[in-house]
C-alpha cells in the first residue's frame, strides 16, 4: 500500500519540480533582459559603443520581454489562490500601463531622416545628422541630432555633438559639415560650434 502511494505521488512531485525549474528560468530570463537593456542604455551615452547601443537599447523588446517573463513566473510560482489573484491583478495592470506607454511613445514619434557624410581623406569617421519632426497640435516641432560615428565593428563608437530644437522657439540647424580633415562645424540660426577630433582617441573636442 505504501509503495502504491509513493508511485502515485511521484508524477506530482516531478510536475512540481519542473514547475519550479521553469519559474526560475523565467525569472532569470526576465532579469537578464533588464540587465541587457541597462547595458544598452549605458552604451547609448556619447562615446558609447554604437552596435551594442543599437542592439540592446530597445525598451519595447527587452523590457516587454522581461515583463512577460516575470508575469509568467509569478503566475506559475504562486500556488495559493489569494496571493495568485493579487499577483495577477498587479502584473496585468503593470503590463497594461507599459503597453500604453509604448503606444504613446510611438504616437509622438514622427518621420525621421538621416544624412551621412564620410570624413575627408578616407578616415574611419562619418558625420551623421538625424532630423525628426513631431506633429504637436496645429504645428510641427523639429529636432536635429548631430553625431559622429568612428571606428568599425564592435569597437565603433558614436559621439553626440549637438542636440538642437525640440520645441517652438528653439534654435534650428542650418548646416553641419566637415570643415577640415579632423574638424566639424555645426551652425544654427543662433550659434556656431567647432569640434576638433582628438588624434589619439578620435573623440570630438569643442574648440574654445
């Protein structure tokens, strides 16, 4: 009789063990996604590694995946009905808030154009200008980002030279161009800035 009870209980214990393993894997996957996104955010700074930033600075993909994994882990891991109900309410609410935030971000995003100008004399650098326009009410707001991309492959870095506009009344970009082998000039309707590239690091340094 005891042997029969042991055999009947074995499948239940195996199921419980598999559930715990799955919960741990989901939780670890969610944590890994958050850490990857954090790394992408860090590399998105001026001078950060360009490819890492482009691959990992994706909140919709990584944070959305982390949220889904943690929700699944919570649902599978909580066996008591009251706690499970509370967990579901909180996690579903968080999921809805996250999705609404993503949708709102996409709504305010607008058309984007990019121009790219390689450095003179074949240097491994390129001047990139990103232009975005946002429909806000009766008018349109514009924003320009002037960037320098240097290097190749995983060591390539992206430097931020200027962030212009964003709302009515702000400066507007007139031109951004190479004005020498290792010099970039950014001109707006209210100021002019000149950057010289450091010969050792390639970092752009504003002339004083």
